[in-house]
């Protein structure tokens, strides 16, 4: 049921975000330079797809992309993806000189099977030079770098001197034009992570010398996974090490909905066929609160501040719970069949319920 939960949540989140984007104030698009190795792991392809989706929604403007890997198929692969997503003209640079090389199981096949212009890495300019040109054309403080590979191009950019694009050296050009660097790299609080290790000297130089704030998206994010079983158990896994960390026993039948609480994650909320919602302290494995829904629960949602929970299931009634004291705040009735998915909107003011009656209902949350 974990996979189904995640799919529901993602689908709802996307649907809600689309609705809000259609009715809310449009924020200016974030101007992005995207740096990828797009060689070993296929998650870079997912990152490219998400970035194009954000551009489709007007939330991002893709100024340029750079490849930090030496495999000859990486540039054609990235060009093919951009062409597929309707942006064939995004300028692509590539690392020149030394760089990281390993086997790629998909880049050649993507390049072979989908149309593109750039036939080899030799056709693409030096990423550091391309970044200089693009930065020079942008307003001050307007650019966000996103990296999902090793940091060779970042080190190379910082080593550049003034040129035809700008009289400024690399560090000063970056300081002036860049707002933020978001780096998928590192493992916190400690540990080895590929993007910082594959070209360690470049990573050390780039991170030490970069003149703007850097946000690190560490490898540990998302590594903890909760599952609910038909046997009434809740299991906490660490995907980073492939370990089962805890087996939590408390439900008497199928656990159909699980949610983390807090950032750690340090707590969890679980519910299922026995009609009980349990709050867990994950450090001790103890139940710290129990709420009685009174019917099988198939979906849970928790507000970002962990102040409210929404639970729903077989009858279609959505129940709002106050997590501060476990009190039942509201019963929301409107669905004509069971509720299978719940998601709280990004602004925390509404909950959206998805039902087997084929409708989505949007409810205002109390006190929000
Ligand atoms: Ca990567």
C-alpha cells in the first residue's frame, strides 16, 4: 500500500498545485541554469522532466544546461530530452578537459532513438564559458543554479577570467548575477555521496569559493520509508542502507495509511482497518496518542506544522483531528463513497479529498 499512497499523494499534490496556479497570483519564473552528469543514474532524466514541467507551468525559465560528465552520449541525450519536451534550443555546454567518466546504460539509447541536433560532446561549448555568457546577459541577482551531478563545471566557472562576455572574473560574475545554488549533493550529518566524491577536488574548490548561499539537498532526504502491512505492522526502513530499522506493533488489522510527522522524521501517524489512528515516537517505538475514527481509515494527511490531521475511509466522511490534544474538530460529509486519498494544499488552508465516487472535494481547514 505504500506505493499506492505515494502515487495518490503525488497525483493530488500535482492536481492541487495546478488548480492553485490557475487561480493564484503568478510569481515570476525562476531563471535556472541546470548542471547534470546524466550518465550513471537515470534520476537525472527525472530531474530534467520535472524542470521542463515547471517551465511549462511558468514557474521556471531554463536559461542553459551543462553536462559535467565525459561520456560522449551525455550531450546528445540531454539535447534529445530537451527536444522531446519542446525546448530544442536550450543552450547546452559540456565539461572540457578532465572530468568524470563511467558507463551509461541509457544515454546512448536515448540519443539513438529520439531526435536532436547535437551529435557529440565536441559540438557543445565549454559549460563554464556558456555559463559566463548567459550570466552576463542576466539582471543582477537573478539566476539560480541547480546541480545534480559532480561539481567540475562550477569549479571551472570560478576559475574563469574576464572575456568577451564580461570583464569580470568568475567569482565576481557569480557574486553579482547569481541568487542561489541548489546542490543535490552530500550526505548529512556525515557520509560519502557520489556527486561530491567523483571529482572531490572540484567539489571542495567550488563549495569553498562559491560567493552566494548554497542549499544542499542531501542524499539522506527521502531515505526513510514507512510501510503499513495487512498483518497490522508498521515498518520503518532506511533505504540508504537497505535496513529495516523498526517494526511497530499496535494495530489489530491492515494498516492502510501512514504519514511522517515533523522533519526528522521523528514521529509518525498510522491508521487502517481497525479504525484507530496511532501517533508514534519513532525513537522509542512507543504509541504516544490514539484517536478513534470509528471506521476503517484509508487515507491520512497532516498539516506541515503537524497541528492538524485529516483522516477518511469507508464512509467517505473526512474527519479533522487536532494533533495538539487529539480532539475531533470536525466531520466533513459530502462524498457518496469511500475516500481513498487526502492532501493538504501547499498554503495549509485546504484539504482535498479524492473518493471512489469519482469526485475531488476541496474543504477549508478550521482556523487556517
Ligand atoms: Ca546525477
